[in-house]
């Protein structure tokens, strides 16, 4: 009798799960972007939101919740009901670098249900043309010759530009002074203007300035050389492979999302990421389409956090 009841319960649960997946979504889905409109993160969200909505039969509404270097938006996703109607855009800043440096971040990786990593975006180490060196060898030699005499700009303490540069400093045993800004735009503007000499920035933001010779690229953090910068080496080529960490843009939901919903969203996103129009728009930013399994994305999130936690500990970094 007990076995029969147990089998009946399992069958009911299976049928309920299948019905939930078949009926989902029955209303609009909110996609929380943890940064302001207009940046690379927001752009990635909007590239996939419309085709994903068409595929699922419900509108996907992009909701920008900026603040805290991505922490505010990520925290909102972590607090949401895990019914598939609130999703978030995961980034290195919101889910790796800021949690690594800030012990008061109100969430951890366990508070999310990873769905897929959509794309990887190169980061670039660049200098103002007034910097004495014009290539990486000269750049490194100048830093070692004058430790502490050069500044570098970042989008803020705990952002990927900050911790990626600190990783570089740790591996090369060099010292530059960190100048945190309120965002990537102001940091880039002052580096182009010459108020600061060095920046580690997303390539889509920096590339127009590099092409116009208002910045000089030293190296790119990406597995292979970038087509737009064929003469600029990767950090792996320079013997600094740990710095070869592109920014990532993934989709996740709150912890506890039913597995069937995660799988349905993963399948839908992978289909969207195979659309030639979507691929073209993503690649136009200098990014590469990824599209992996929830398990693979979860492993990547964990690995990124661990890398930057080691940087924070090694460099003895704290919030300003």
C-alpha cells in the first residue's frame, strides 16, 4: 500500500512538473539588468529579450536596477520568487568580483539558479597616447622603472576592471595607483582625456577610442586575438594566462527554480543564440556567443569567484 501511494505521489509530481513547464510562461517575464541602460550589459539583455519573448510567447521586459557595481540588481533577483518570472543578467562584477571583495554582499552563488552563459566579451588593457610606452614590453618596463607613479582608472572598487588590473599587478609584481570612478563611462573619459594614464576596460567601450588613436591597446584578455586588433597580443601570449578572463553575460534566476523551467529556458535561450541576427548583433560588440548548460554555467560562476577571491586576498584589497 505504501509503495503504491509513493508511486502515485511521484506520478502526480511528474505530471504537475510537466504541466508547469507546458503552461510556462503565462505572463510577461522580467529580466533584471544590474546596471544602467546604455552599457554593454544592458545591450546584451536587449539583444536577447525580444527574440526570447517571441519564442516563449510572452514579453520579456528589461528592468534596469543599477547600483553597487551590480549588487543591487543581483540582490533583487536572489530575493525573487523562483517561478521563472523574474530572471537576471549575471556578470563578473555582480557575481564574482564584487562578492569577492565585499563580505557584506547580501547573496552568494548558492542563491541563484544558473541557466546559461550567453556571451563572453574581451577586456583590454589600454593607455593614453601620452604614456611613454607604445607596446606591452615597454609598458611593463616603464611600470617597473617607476613603481607607484602611474594611476589606472576603473568603473569602481570591486568591478571587473579593478580586480583584473589587481590580478595583473600581482602576477607582474608592479604597482599602479587605483582611481575608482562612479562608472565605466567616466573612467574611460578621463583616460582618453589624459587625467589618468591606464585603464582596463570592456573592449566594446574602448575600441572606438583605440581605432581613433585616442587610446593605445597593450593587451587583450581573451583566448584568441581580436579581429579588430590583430596586432595586439593576448595575455596568454605574454605569459600571463590567468589575466585572460573575458567578461561574461549570463542568465539566471533565484535559487529553487524548478528544474523543468530551467531546462525550458535554457533550450529557448540556446535557440535564440543560434539565430543569425542575434549572433551578428552580439559579435558586433566584439563578443563571442557561448550558450552552455546550466551545470557548465554554474561551474564557470564558481571558478570566476574563486579566481578573484584569491586576488583580493593576495593584494589585501578592501572597499574604499
